[in-house]
C-alpha cells in the first residue's frame, strides 16, 4: 500500500502564492489533481521519479511549478498568482503504470492522498 499525504493548503488571497507538499514513501511518479464539488478531478501537474519528466496542464503552466526533493520523498507544487477559480481540493496520486502516456488521466492512478483544501478569496 502506497501512502501519500498532502499538506500546505489553506486560505489565501488572490495574487498570493502557495506551495503544496506531497509526502510519498517511495520514489514514485506523482501527479497533482484538483477537484471542486460536482466536477471531476482535473489534472494540474506531474513529475517523474527522478524529477523528470515534468508535465503541466496547459492552462496552468505559467503559474505552477512541480519539483521533488533530493531524497525523492516529497513532491512540491508551487502555485503563484492564485485566482478565485483555483479554489479546490488538491490531491496527489501515484501508481500509474502508463505514466508517460496517461499522466493527466486520474483514472490511471491507483493511489491517492486525502487531499488538501486551497481556498482563494477575492
């Protein structure tokens, strides 16, 4: 069983920056997704086990950066210039056997964290 634990969410104002963390027990490939009630989980960013490759959702790539620490146990999602529409629960996930092809598809990930709430106020 792979465990993932997200942290770093909170209430911020528009224009602020925020860094989310995903603690992983293994050096695995990780994707970040977000979800608002009533909607499906949407892809944000993903990173390979050695820090490469990196993938971003086109509509977010100018405002988010994904990285992992040298020990490869934590994946970070740095978000800047936050907007009200970024409000969501953010999840990290792993266990995608076809990562390089399906990195942006939530259904291909087997393991998920509990999520961390990000709320952006105007």
